[in-house]
């Protein structure tokens, strides 16, 4: 019987401790007491409701205490709504306090919208108070005389609270500044003018209104460094001359190939004509034989013709000794006894 009573007492004690922990979990008495001493009106029922809605009461109560001490007029319902929407409640409170101390017009609705848009609203307020310097990468541009210039700039920006939701970021600022530098250098008559007055680039870029539609306001653009690069104009002219030379060489090769082809064609035609001449010469002995048979050519006529031919070949050989062999071969071909 005593064992049964001891077990019952242990079970009752365990159940009591469990109920106490459950009570303290759903009813954060310490937060409630802290809120009372901080003049923040938060009821026990509200704290229990936060637990049921899976909202950490410590986050909401501590944010309310900070906002109340800073003089901000907020309610726990506003903070809960922003937390359930996925916002960063402590960051929004810090941003509101910082904006209030700096006399920046920032409402709770704007702050929550900026926070839910994925931007760091506290950092945006800090940039509004303390402008940020953005260093641009090296921007290469070519002046009108063909000389390349490589410039680096420092852009001082301040956050534009009204444009933080839907406004473009730093990448857009850098791209627009780079475009402005390229345009400014490209419009210069020569690179010496840019080197003498680099502030002209800043003035021309600022006049273009590059911060339109962005989350920042450009305060100044300062050219940090300008280096002289390569002579792009001369390089382009060399490349063009090389290309023209290759085109001319290709056309010349084409003409040479056509001339060679025409020469070969003429040689072929000459060989063809020579073959026809040889073929015609081969008919001469036949014609002479036929003339003998028909009585149209006598022996004396034939010898006279041979004497004339020999006399002609002799004169030709005297005038050109190299042609004697060819003449003798042609004569032998006309000999009717062969």
C-alpha cells in the first residue's frame, strides 16, 4: 500500500511539473512582467495567442519595448502581421528608430514594404544618412583619334527611400556610369583633351540623369584614374590593310591561275593545229604520186620543185643553223622514193 502511495505521489509530481512547464511555455510570465515595467500594454491572452499562432512572443515584446522607448506608435498586431508575412521585425524597428533620429520620413508601412521586397531597410537608412561610395570597374573607351583610355570612377550615392521598392540596384548604377564614361570619351576629339580635363567626364555623366528609376541618388561621380591603353585606330588600320592585302593576293592568284589555264589551253590548241598540219603534210606525197600516175606532173617538174625546195632550205639553214635538222626531216618526208 505504501508503494502504491509513493508511485502516485511521484506521478502527481511529474504531472505537476509537466503542467507547469506547459503553462510557462504558453504563458511567458517573465515577458509579461518585463512589458509591464516598460509601459508596454500586452495582455496574457495576447502572449498565449502568439504562442498558438507560432509567433515568438520574445521577438514581438522586445520589439515593442524598443519602439515604445523610442517614441514610435506601433501595436503588437502590426508587428505580428509583419512577422507572419516573413519580415524581419527587429531590423524594421531599428530602421524606423534610425530614420526618426535622422529626420528621414519613413513610415512603418514603407519600412515593412522595403523589408518584404528583400532589401535591408536598416542599411538603406544608414546609406541615406551616410552616403556610400561605389568603385566602378575599369572602363575602356576609345577617343576620336583612335587612342584607348581606361578609366576608373568613384560614385557617391545616397539611398532613395521612395524608390527602394521597385527601384534598380547598384548593378544598374555601375552599368549606366560605365556607359556614360564610354560616351564621354568617345565624343572627345583626341585623348589629350580627356587627360587634360577628366572632370568633363563627370559633368557629362551627371547631366545624363543616370539615377532615374533606381533606388539611389547619385551625389557625385569622381574620376579616380585614367590610363592610356593601346592605339586602337592604328591597330584597326593595320588589320584592314592586312585584310586588303590578303584580298589582293587572292585576286592575283585567281588571275594567275586563269592565265596558266589559258596558256595550257593555247598550248593544247597549238598542238592540235600542229597535228592537223602534219596530217595535211602527210597528204602531199600521196597527191604527188597521184599526179605522176595521172600525167599531170612530169619528172622534170618534180626535180625543179625539189631544187627550189633545197635552195630554200639552204638559205634558211644559213639564216638559222638550228633549223637544218628540221628541214632535212621534212624533206625526207616528202621524198617519194621512201
